[in-house]
């Protein structure tokens, strides 16, 4: 009798289904205060993804879990554009992302030779790294969009996988059926996803089906080989409130749900991307519909931006939507900066966008009752009651900015700040409970 050989286990989902707990599952369990079996079960059925390319694992990346019952993850986008190619500035952004608690960095470089930056990023950062190969295709293949072939596009995907990219946004769901719905029903802002617009343009000019849809099984083979988590791009995300939850967005979401099942069947981890712009009162329903149509796959959301007119402050419009989306089921928030709709963000924009998104994610985690999510808030309450400023910096999401503002405006009365000075409510009540003199109105 021939010896039974175990099927080759490569991806986290392969191992999970075989009942095996990987070091990455253990690491996620420890950080999230969950039992490793809780993580394994959910990786096995797709409710949790651990985007960790086998190449990046060898370079010492940290493992992050995205999905049900886990803390909401936050992504920072950066990368060189054709109009602004300053690699030093992009490295400053990498440092901010790492120092201020991002979980992922998406390298959206879309001009020239991007491979060196991507490879160095994967060598150096322990955070999850994501890319959108479609952005890179024209520069990588040195060909105009309409001359790119299916083989060219898949070669770019393979190059990103070989480099160690942990998750790739690929717009597989915009097929001929979805574009038919789009053209028939119309939209105010048409297609605002960069990758989606490139594929739509390619499909319209060549007359061909979206190759990432038509040859999806081949794409899954590449993703499986390296354990790349496929992040199913939402080409038809609404770019304004008027287009949200319309027929086109929903038609694509139905396709994405089918593609989730095919990815899982092939042993590939999946996330699904979501809106966009959306009125506050529509967000919770959209999250629930996505989870239903996409079989509880982790949902990776941009905002949504809850108004179209917050230009210059879209980190705030997105954070409001982000708090609602994450508390209603979204698992991963892509940051939005004050430069959204205006220009490539600078380093300060990156910090502002990251902090706004971190706050949204954290607020949602408290509402979702993620284990230990509010521990730091309770510690902050204690530190504030004691007017213990050093303890406050230890609790703060951004201690650097907080401390700087406090020290820039020294208070005359010890322990207080210049907001209320001697009339500090905390100080007054502390004095009452300590039984010491209340010195208000009494000059020293
Ligand atoms: S002075 Fe006012 S703002 Fe400052 S710590 Fe006291 S109560 Fe708070």
C-alpha cells in the first residue's frame, strides 16, 4: 500500500482547514486576547484573514488578523505618483505609519520603476504591505494601457507576489455584466476607483472581458503559491453620496460574493473592499449587506465619507463614516487624509489622516466590545483624575502631539492646564475629597 501523502499546505487557510494552528494564528490570538482555536476556526471559514506572504514572513513581519471579533485595522496609503516622485518623503510617511500605530501600508506607487521601493519596503517594515498591481502595470511593462495583455497583467501580479506583498487589491468584480448595469443605469460620478477605471477603459477599448475575472482561477494559483490575500477591489464604489447603494455598486458586490467562495475553495484568503461616499444613515445597512452577500468575508472600507463637501477636512468626514462602518461590521479602515481629492498627501497629512482613522477604529472597537479595547480609556480616566500628565501621555494614541501642545502653554497653577488654570474642576474636587483648602479666590 502506498504511503498517504498530506496535501501541500501553503496558506493560512490551508493550515486552518487541516486543523493546524500556525505561528501567525498564535501571534494574532495573543495580541487580540483570543484563544488560538478561535482564530483558526475563523481563518478556516474565511471570517478572518491573516495577510502574510510567505516571503514577508521570512523577513520577520508581524502577523495581523483582519475580521470577525478582532480589533479594527488601519491602513496608510503612500507611494510615488507621476507628478510627485520624492522617495525620501515617502520614507518619512513609512516611519509615521510605523511609529503611530498603522497596521498596514499600501504602496500605491504608479510611476516609473517601482520595484526597488516596494522590495525595500517589504524588507524593512513589519507591517502588512498591500499593493494594487494594476497601478504599476503601465510602468512595469513600459506599455500603454490598451496594449497591455492578460499575460502582462498577470506577470505584474506575479512580480508583486514574489516580492512578498501580503495583500493585493485586484478589481476582479467589474465584469461585462456589471459594466452593462453601469451603462444602463448611469451614475453621477461614474467610476472613481483608479484601478476600476483603468480596467473599465481597457475592457471598453479592447472589447475583452476583465482578465482578472475571466482568468480568476489562474490569479488564485499565484495568490495561493505565496499566500497573498486577495483584496477584491470595489471598482464601482460610490464617489459621491448620490451614487451610494445604487444598482452598479450592488451588482459588483454580488459578483464579489461569488468570487469570495471561489477563492476560499482554492485555499486563498480574501478581503472585500467597500465604499466610498455614503450618507450616515445608509452605512450600517451597507455593511450588513456586504457581510451577507460576501459570506462574512472581512470588509476593508474607505471611510465612507459622509458628506461630499468637506474638502480639506476629508480625514474628518471619513473618520465619522469609519466609526459607523467599523461599529457596524467593517474590519479594516483605509485612512483618508486632509489632502483627499486635492493632492498627494505630505507627511503631516499622513499623520492627521492616520490619527483620525485610528480614533474611528478605536471608537468602533469599544462599541463592538473587542476584548480589552477600552482598557486604555479607563487608564486615561484614572490618569486625568490624578492630573498625572506623564500617565496621560502613556495612554494617548498620539502622545507626541499631546505633550507638545501641553508644554507650549505652561499653566501657572501646578498640575492644571491653561484651559481652566486654578479653576480646574479636577483639582477642586480632588481637594474636597482630600480635605484640603479650596484656594479659589485666595491669591497666593
Ligand atoms: S484645567 Fe480644565 S482642562 Fe485642564 S485638566 Fe483641569 S479641568 Fe481639565
